[in-house]
């Protein structure tokens, strides 16, 4: 009986690990949730203030090795980031601003880049349960892609569908 209960428990946990995150993803074409966040300089911004731009949101944490690898993969897509005029927004969960500042200090993006500590609002609105999480948003503020870590090759494929000239960007 104990063995059966353990197997059932393990089965439920495996199901939860695979089903819950998948159910949390935003569907392509769905409007991106709008939240207000404060950047590392103290400036408060709404995500909707980036409407008209191609966006990539990376949810992560400074202590997370997979999150660090995701940012490195993103940096490897520099030519397409520039060509598609993609703005990069990194949203850090459970990190103090001083840790985030130290982490981003050595990162050089060829496009607009903003780092935000999250107060839980973005995590809730975007249903973030696991990091890293990558969300690509088009200039109409619609979700193009929502999922887990992407290689630089996969990022390039996802970015390829974005318009080359974002609205109102010269």
C-alpha cells in the first residue's frame, strides 16, 4: 500500500510540474498584461509605455544559472535585436536592487535595455511559476511567444516573425 501511495504521489507531482507551467503560459495573440514597475534608477514605468516596440521580457533571478544562460543567449542575438529594434526588459523575482545592479553592470545590450526588480505584480500578472521565462511581445502589445528558456538559435527564429520597423521608431 505504501508503494502505491508513493507512486501516486510521484505521478501527481510530475503532472503538476508539467501541466501547471504550461497552463500558465499566455497564448499567442493574447494582449500582454500591463503592470507598473520601478526600474533601478527609481523611474516608474508601465509596460504598456513600450507599446509600438518589439519587446522581449525575460523573467529571472540573479542567483539562477539557467537565467544567466538565457541572458547570455539573448546577447548572442545582437544583430537581430538591432535589426528588429527589440527592447529588452528583464524582470527579476526575489532580488534586491543592489544585486540586480551588480548583475547587469557587465551586460552590454545593443538595444534599449531595462532591468526591473519585481514587487510580485508582474509575477502574478504573467503567471510566473518557474524561471527563466521568456515572453516576446509585438508592437501591438500582443504576445508572440511565451515559454521557457530559449537558445540563441530559437530566439532568432522567434524574433524573425517580428516586424523590422516598430511603430513610431526611427
